[in-house]
């Protein structure tokens, strides 16, 4: 409004403005008023008024007060209005704007020519469009400002909320991982310990019976090796899901090791109820699973310790449950094994043996003893059977029947078996030909499919032909994965190695393997010699049948456990090819073999110089 008033004032004072004509009423240009009116209309000026120096109205373009009566009268009108003395007293240039925001606005300003005020002008303008434009601009500006504020504050706020949600989600994930196993989503070992201690503390007050079940998933490493780690993980998740579904409400389930789970079973009534619960777990977990296109039957071992009699805190009860589970692994006839205090001493001894086995594997500190094998009449040395020994801390030896199962359980047996093959081959290379050495193989050594390569490289390193090495296997080895085992045995046989069936006459004694694979030798188990000494009936007839059958199938026969001359005479009469037993020599270290056995048979000592029969050693 101020701008319109200033522009109109400059128009009136200009050369074409004819302000004098409005002040005096005398115009040089008769169209001056019309021109001024036209310009005012174009500028949206509704009306204007000219006042003299004394503030008296001398011209008004129209009457705002009586606009219904007089509109734009040529020559203007005079309404008799006067300017207030306060306005007249204002010095210099000024503007007074009146705007109530509803009607048209007005502005009053002096008409100054040079330094002299010659009059005053009042301008009334239509500000509707300007107000609308201003309101629109203000609205758009406000909206823009609001949008900018939303961007400036809302976006950071949303980012803050998102970050807070992410942090909360991460905290929840961290808390979950801190208390649960990442693979199976069961409780982890630490959380299980805390919850078990809490439950057991409550149980002491309420006299509630609690059973802690230590559950081991058997043969997981074999599944990982044959089907891959992914299939092994899938099996663990399946077992975890089945365990969680099979337990009762209030029970705790956890994964506490690579292939170990635990269940804290509450509200136990008696041992029979716990055994029934264990059978339910076994039936649920051991359902077939499809892994890698193959059907796998999971197998578990369960040991159980009861609170409070077997332990009052987590560390005690889990230790005793683990000991019990080790007794269940070889005995799957029961649903589980309960802990007995006598197992603790046995477990301590087992751990001691395990430490010795681990140390022996790391340092190659096992020893090989060699027992002589002679011809059918005992007059000629043919070779030796290599028997592994593990020394104890007292200078004695631990029986293989004790440390070999532990080595198998802990996964050392392949390394031990490979060492036996290499050490036996190295030793027989130092003894004269045509002596041979016989070694026993475990089923584990056939599992990875690299046995033939190991044996072949061993023969090359030792510099001996295959005929100086014999491999002994038991019948039970052929019961599982028989095709794979028979293929590897065939490859070993192609190297010139003799393949012997050990302990024939015990266990399964399935004749099907004798025609499925051409064994070179049958070894009659020493239990027949014990039965013969004890006077068991029909033993000679059975031995005769075995020897005849073997010879018919082009196999040699070795009889173990020979301790008397009567046994020698019997087997000689039956046509047995080879004999082995204490009568010809106990298992002994390699240095004693050289000084005793090799010397004695080289010298050709008579039969009465054979060592007297002595008690059996392990």
C-alpha cells in the first residue's frame, strides 16, 4: 500500500500529473483528470483525494461514503473532510497507512515540490488480490517452512526412532545369543547352568526330585565327513526341535557341546518314570531324517544324574550325568544309564588314560611289541604280529582293551593306526626276508577312503614289497559299508599284501564274506585253545572243519593261543599252516626280538628249548 501511495504521489508531482489542476481546479489539459483516473484504475486505486496545504479537501475522485449515489463524477467532488492537525504538523516526507485487514486500505502522504509542501494526497486501493496473493504466498511459505522443519526435525527424529529400534533389536539379539545356542536356539551351556542352579536351589526347599539327562548325539563326525557340515548342522537342528517338543512343560533343554544336549527333567516320581521319559526322548529323536538325499537314523546316548543325591549344584550333577552317559554308549540295551558313585573312580581312570593317549599321539610315544608266528610244526619263524602298547606313568603298560576304545571315542584311532602301519613296515625292513609283519586295522581307517594310499606310500618309504605286510580285519568290520571296505581290501590285495580274517570262529562268523572276498588267511581265535584245554566237547572236530574249509578255499590257517605241545601236535595233525602263542614267544619290543627270537630260530634250537608256558599278559 505504501508503494502504491508513493507511486501515485510521484505521478501527481510529475510533469504530466497536473497536481496544480487538482489544487486550483484550473487544468491546462482537459484530459488530465481522465488520464489520472485511468492510471489509478489500472493500479487498482479505488479513489483518491487531494488536500490543500491547510488540510482542506479540494478534490475527491469519488465518494466512498455515498458510493451508491455518486460514482466517478467528472471534476470530482468535495466531501468537506479535513486532515487532522497532527498530520499537518509532520515535517518532511511521511506516509500514514490505515489497514484494518477487512476493507480497502488507505494511505495519506504530503505532496512536496522542492522543499515545500504544496498539499496532501489520500489514496484508497483495492488490496483484495494482494491480500489473497500474500495469503497464498504466506500459506505456501508456511507450508514450505513446515516441510523444511519436518525435514530438519522429523527426518532426524525418524532416523532416531529407527536407530533406537535397531539398537533395541540388536540388544534383544545380543541377549538372545548370550543365553541361547545360535544354531539350535536352545539354551546354551552358561544359561543352562544358571537355570539348573536356580531350579536345584528351589528343589532343596520344596524337596522336588530333579533329573539331569546328558544326551550325546552319536556319530555326528561321521555324518559331517560323509555328507558335509551343512547336513550335520541340519541334523543338530532337527534333534534340538524334537527334544524341545518331547519334554514336559517346565523342563529345560540346552545344547551344551558340539554334539551334546542336556534336559533338566522336573517333578520326577521314580526311576521307572525317568526311564519311560528317556524312552520317549529316544523314540522321538531317533526317527529317520532325510539329509543330502540320504536317510539317516540318529542315535543318542543318555546318562542321568539325580538331584540331590548325585549333586546339589550344576557342576556336580552334569559331571555325574556325563559319566553315566559314557557307560550308555556301549550298552544301548537300556533307555539310559543312571549314575553310580563307583563310576566316578572309573571315570578318573578313563581321563588319565585319555590324557596318556593324547600325549602319545602328539609325541609318537606308542610302542610296538612283536609276537612270533611260526610254521605248522613250530620249527621255522615266518613273521610277527605287531601289537600296540601304551606305557603308564609307573613304567608298566596299559592294556589295549582299555585305551583303544577311548582312542576310538576321541577320534585318535586313525592316527594311531597309520602310525602302526608305518612303524611296523619300518621295523620289518630291518629284519631278514622273507619274514613278514601283520597289523590289525580298525573300521575307522577305512572310512575316509585313503587307506590304500597310506599303505602304498608306507611300502615305498620302507622299501619292502607288499608280501612282507599282512593286514588283519575282523568280521564285524564287514557288516557296515561292506562294499566300500571290500573294494579297499581288493586294492590292498593288488599290492601283494596278504589279507587275513582275524578272530575267526567268534562273533558273527558269517561264511558269506569268505566267498564275497578271497581272503588269504583265517586266524582261529585263541578261545578255541582255551576251550580245548578245558575239555570242551567237539572242539577238535570244529577245528578240523575250519582248517579243511579254509584249505578248500585256498586259504592258509593260523591258530592263535598255542601254549602247549599237545596243542601243537593237534594242529599239526589237522594240517594247520601257522601257529602263534606264548609257547613260541610273548609279545616283546623289537630289540628283544632281535636278541631272542631271531637268534634262537637262526640257531635252530630244539623244541625242548622253547620257553616254558607262562601266564597270559595283556
